[in-house]
C-alpha cells in the first residue's frame, strides 16, 4: 500500500517536472520572438511619431537659408524663431490659434499673403519677410523684433512710448501707460525673448552665410545688415563655407 502510494506520488512529481521543463522550453523559445516583436513595434512607433528634431531641422535648412538671404536677415534669427515657435513642426497649432512651423496668427498671415501656414516654404518665407520688417521698425533691435513677433508690434510700441493701445476687440493694452523700453511685462513674452537671445548668443551658433551678423552693443543685441558690402560678404561666405565643410553642413550648427 505504501509502495503504491509512493509510486503514485513519484509519478505525479515526474509529470509536474516534465510539464515545468516543457513550459521553460516554450518560454526560452518565445524570448527571441518577443524581442523581435518589441523591436518591430518600437520601430513602427518611431515611424508613426515622425522625424526627429534634428531631422526636421535638416529638412528646414535650405528653406531658412534661402528666405533669410532673400529678405536680408541673419538666418540664425529665423532658425531660432522656428525652433522656439514649433520645434520645426508643420502641423503645430497653438491654443491661441497660431498655425504652422512659424506660428502665424490668421491676421498676420493674411497681411503677408500666407494662405497656408502649414506649408513650410511659404511659412518660412513669410516669417523672414515679417522679421525683416520688424527689425527695420525697431532699429535693428533683435530683442524688440522678437517681442513683437510674440506679442505684436503695436504692443511693443505701446510699451516703448507709454501710450495705451486700443485693439479692434476693444481691449486696451498698457492702460497704465508703462514704459519698459519695449519688451512687454508679460512673463510669456519676456521668457520668449530671453530664450531666443540665449540661443542667438550661444557659442554653438555659426553664421553660415557670412554677409549678415549679430553684434552685441552693450546690453542690446542688434542686427547689422551688411548686404551692401558685397565684396566683403563674398569673402566671408567663402570662409564660412570652408569652415562648415569640415562639419559636413552649410547650415547653422545648434545643439539643443
């Protein structure tokens, strides 16, 4: 009786061990499949997420350089605005209704003939035109041009002069008649300007075109338009081209 009971338990134990071994083998065999499926899934997710920031920046490179040269502005300004506004995303839409990689509000887009703000070439070109106008309006002051791009040129002028601005909606800007030098006392705009200036003054930025430059005049960053000095510009371009050939790019190198 005892022997039969022992044999029965031994048989059940052997069966359990065989089942455990079989399960272990199935698990071992399934690991490579799981790894393959995981790798495939991650790759699919990356494709669905779209190109990386660096890839998007490279795609925008020729458009930024072309538009910057067309309107005679430093491409670094255009590049910086595009980065801050949308991280080079074509489908970007802000809570306030700004559209596209350069985040145009409908009124400004209409003023600059931009019918599709999500079109990279058209949007960047319109932004270069707009920034050129802002730089001229504010005497080359990059900080004021950036503030105006974010908050509107009328707002910047209001805080330059201390004169209230009444919008078409009836809203009054600067009703307290503050004079701040131009940059509005709005945390968003002040952070926007600080971030952009920090990027522009970074040592990682290189002026690839050579015919335009930013210069630090005291505590104010100004834009220097040297398009008229054509001979000097051509020489600068050749030097810039030689420098950038070493890095394999003709664009502004920025590390984020």
